[in-house]
C-alpha cells in the first residue's frame, strides 16, 4: 500500500483531510490591540499556525472610548488618527512577519466592541482557534474581559496568553 506522494511547498500547501498528524487547527485567529499581551498572543498564534500549517488571521479592533461622545471634534479626530496609525503599523508588522515565516496571514481591521468584532470575525473566517492576550486593564473585573467573554461563548477553543 503505497501512499500517494505529493510535494508541499510554500504557505499555500495544506494537508489532506484526515492525514495523520494534521488534526490541528486550519485557521488560527488572534486579536491584537497593540498592548504587550496582545503582541505576545500574536507571536504565540503565529508560531502555532506555522507549526500546524494553518492560516493566521490577525484582527485589530479599534474600540472607541466611552468618552468619545463628549470629546470635541478635534480631540476625537486625533484619537481616530492615532488608532489608524496603530492599525497601519500592525498591518505592516504582519506583512513582514508573514514574509519572514512564510505564513499565510490575513489582517482585518474592525471598529466597534472588541468582543463582538472578534466573535464575528471568528465566525466569518471559520476559525478553529482564537488566541487573545489577557487583559491589562483594572476595569475588566467589573464588566468582564474580552478573553473571559470569548471563553464563556464556547463556540471556539480560546487560548489566553498572559
């Protein structure tokens, strides 16, 4: 019984269904916001995707501050410009990392509630695994962190990177 031979090269190569040793995730989604923990989560997700031969989807969610409504137009514009610059930096970093690792990477930029947008992106991209960094904010104890809310949703395995 000779198994059919095939060659796999580059990021487009995907294992055949039910091929031994390839039962890991096909799509790994990671949420980034520029914080230390989210960048560690992105590194973890990239390494995992590379080892598993999976695609990586990086999602940046620009979450407007609750105080945006009371800010002047100039201040709100500056906040949005800062968010846009951060998104551009993260997009460029993803591009460089994808080239360096030979990894297929999709970068999505969303605006809104981080939990809702990550959940929506995970469903749209048919993510097999969601990776997020742990919260560094003190207020998450009252309203729940994004990571906790994703875990409680229970639709995907979630890895929370400290």
